[in-house]
């Protein structure tokens, strides 16, 4: 058998070795055209990001108006079915938003101003309160030890050095000047952004639908245009539902936290409930910041450890219920966002727009995810883009 195998091997003709035959088929020369496309795409992305950062003040009210128009899109459709003109419906929506913002500023302005005035004293008050609690804990430990040794009743009187002292006066002049300049600049930019938002939002609500339908119908046939318009409205409904549900969840969380904190005697419970609900738009980071702020305010406001620990525990319990039960039940697991993508989105939009960008980061990422997952709409646009050159050739 070995001889037959050797004969068969010997009969096989020797193949000539060609130049480059030892290389794998996939390791050919670099496709320069593909590399040029990649480089041009990277340059285009950098240019777009640079332009967006340079025009971030201009783009912020446009993005906010876009999200609000999507959020109130179903309400505008209902008004149209009732026979209300879009111009009047848009004015009604804008009036509701402005009235809500005005009411929020009216009720929250006083507590915010009080905390701003208290700001220069907070570091000293925090150190003083921690020192008082530390000394109180040491004194209580010593009294318990004395009781264990002698059997006599411990003295419950607080040591004289635990009485709070009047904080020293901070350099008010420099602090007031810096805070005044900062608040003046912030108020001016916020007012301009809000007015721009109101104007852009009104025109988006009043004429956005006709504009989108007109653009789509000008690009395709009547039947395909109707199909594409239906797909766009379906995608719009999905985005609006997600934003509406997440907003209602965070509003409910803030309301529950405010009510529970008020029952616990927490100062300015309405303000801090609003902060808890607002920061809950930031996954991972927002809940941690909420508990940190609540714990710091409790430390400054109460004198016993039980009263200090109770408010952050209340907020933590509500956050656990929201994240593990309420949100999965209402949002479902159809839209699972990658944690790395969430962190990168928060970092990018915070770099762009600060706190507002951080709050909008997850809704923007969710919107992009919903658009990408709408395969039918994406393929419809892709087919349209591919057919355009051919039609132009005829």
C-alpha cells in the first residue's frame, strides 16, 4: 500500500510556482479608491462636528424645537382632526409651553435665589456640621462606655462646643461681582435661546408637516410618496412615544420624590424633586448626582443622623423602582441602548451644549436608534437615492 501511494504521489505533476502565488487572495494591493472614500468621510465628519460646535448656540434652539415638535406631533394631529387650523394649534401648543415654563420659574425662583445667596456660606457650614456630628458621635460613645462601667445614667446634655457658631463673613464683594456677572450672562443667553426656541417651534408646528410632505412628493411618484410619508409618520410616532413616555416617567419620579421629601420635612422639596426628575434624563450619572445633592442638602439642614440619611434613601428607593420596574414595563426592551454609546453620547452633547446637551443626549441617541432600526424606511430612501442617477440619465 505504501508503494502504491508513493506511485500516485509521483505521478502528480509539479505545478510551477508563480510570482506572488504564496500570498493569500485577500492580501492584494490596497484599494486606493476605498481608502480615499474613508479619508474623505472622516474629513467630512470632522468638518461637520467643527461646524456644529462653532454654531452650537444657533443649533440648540433648533434641536429643542425639533424634539418638542415631535413630542407634540400627535397632539397637533388630533387638533387637525377636530378641524382646528395648524396655525392656531401651533399657537396653542406654544402658549402651553410658555405658560408651563413661566409657572415653573415663578414657583422655583424663590428657593433657587435662597440657595444662591447661601452659596458662599455652604463650605463653612458643611465643615461645621460634619465637625458637630463627629463630636456628638464621640460624646455619645463615651457616655455609653461610662454607663457600661459605672451603671450610672449618662448625661444627655450636648457639649458646649457642639453649639453652631456664626459662620465668618466671606469676601462678599468679589463673590457678588463674579456671581452677578455669571448670572447676567446666563440669563441673557437663556432668554435669547428661549425666544428663538419659541419662534422656531411655532413655524415647525404650523408648517413642518406640509414642508416634509411637499419635499417627499417632489422627489417621487404619488404612490411611492404616500408610502414614504406614511413611513415617516410611523417613525415620528415611535420617537414621540419614546420621548413622551420617558418624560412622563421622569416627571412622575420628580413628583413622587418631592412629595416624599416634603413629608420628611426636607426644605424646598418642590425644587429638589424637580432636580431629581431632570437629572434622571442622564443614565448612570444623573441618579448619582441626585443622591449626592440630596445628601448634601440634608447634611446642611438637619442635626441628627437619621434625619440626614432618610432623604437620600427615599430618593434611592424611588430610583430603584423606576429603573427596575417602571421603565422596563412602559418602555419595554425593544429599545436597548448600548451603555458605551450612552456614555459617548452624554460626553459629546455635554461638550456641545453643557447641561442641556447632557439632558438631550439619550433622547438624541434613542431617536437615531429608532431611525436606524426602521429598515423599511431606510431601504426606501436608499432605493430612491440609487434610482435618481438612472432617472437623470434618461
